[in-house]
C-alpha cells in the first residue's frame, strides 16, 4: 500500500510539473478587465424545466385512486402442495 501511495504521489508530481510547463506559456499584463456579463446558462433553464415537470407529476400523482379496473391480483385458491 505504501508503494502504491508513493507511485501515485510521483505520478501526481509529474502531472503537476507538466501542468506548470503548460500554464507558464501564458503571460498576462497584470491588468484586470471587467468580466463578461453572466447570463443564465442552458443548464439552469433545464433545471428549472425539470423542477416544473416534477411539480406537475407530483400534483397529478396526488389524485385519489377511483377503481382498480381489473388490476387486482389473482389469488390462488389452491394451497401449496409438496412436489
């Protein structure tokens, strides 16, 4: 287990070095720019629609059951018998 943890730590250190090399290519001038306005993302729209649909389902599932319409379980009249 110690060997696996050591190997994982070395692998992670290697990945960190590669990430540092990739990120160090970018240079900034140190000036902050205003961020772009944030708009509702499509994910938020999807979540809102899913929530509304869930409320609709919950509302319709609260209706009382008015009959079985033949969905009753068939009850076997015979008792178990051994093979």
